[in-house]
C-alpha cells in the first residue's frame, strides 16, 4: 500500500489549486493515485482524503461509483470486452470465449505474468462498431478473433507501447495552464451575477444570441 509520492503530491496540490473547493479535485487525484500504482490503494485514498479534507470513507464512496477505478492490482493491460445488447448480437460472447482461450484465463482474472486482466464491460457507447473492446480504455472496433489475437500479440511484443500506456495512465501529457491565462478558482459563494459571457448576450424574439 502506498501514499502519493512527493512528486505526485506536488501535482496533486497544483490540481487542487484549480478548484474553488478542494473536494472538487477528488476524482482527478484518484486518477493520479491509480496512475502511480496501477490501482487505487487504501493508503492512497487516505492520502487523497487528507489533501482534499474528506474522510477515507468519503473518498472510497466517490471512487466506487466509477468503474474505471480499481482497488486491487490488475494487469498492465486491462482488456474490457463489451457485453451489452449490440455487441452481444454481433458475437461478443463468442469473442469473450475466444479471448479466454487466447489468454488462458477466465473473465475477471489476470494472466500469471501480470500482463493482462480480462473483464466484461457494460456499454462502451460504440454500438455501431460492435463488437467493441477497450485496452486501458483505448478503443478497438469490430473486433474479430483474428484481430483480437493480433492485438494481444502486439501488446506482448511491446509494439503498441506508444499508443496504449500502462493501466492507470489517463493521458501522457498533463494539463498545464499558462500563467497569463490563469484566472484562479472562484468560490461559488462569491458569485452573485451571471458570467460576463452570458451578460453580453442579447435576446431577440425570445431567442438568446
């Protein structure tokens, strides 16, 4: 179990600084913790709670609402095969069976080498491209047994390292706001009027322009 590293604490404080209330940074900090360890550890949730002023239970309650946060180790590559209606009609069950044979594990398990975790997934919002899957939440569409095998072989050989980073990495380039564009957070309690951009709009015949 590990807390955030010193470097990640600095990143966390920068993230928190973007929000008027520290608790608003809970989800980005959970992503940061998962990127660090590949999953969200108990100590990391406690640490996030300390940083944003929440209890570990509140952080855990937030994290468990979202499927992408894992609370125990998973493989370097998390393979999610969609199992809902459109994908099911287009052969997702057969694809999952093939995936289990290819990887030598059942859905919900991780390969002995720690490289792959295989899971069922709910709708991936790609119904016209069924059957679909995601590897660390990067899409693959209209997957066949052959293209699945090629995907796994490429991942094993490291040929997709530039495209699909290790589990937990949301983006390789972290957002940075230039100092000349930074306006700072503003507490909702200090807002008493419509935003400037809204006050500049006019209404013509009942239509905002």
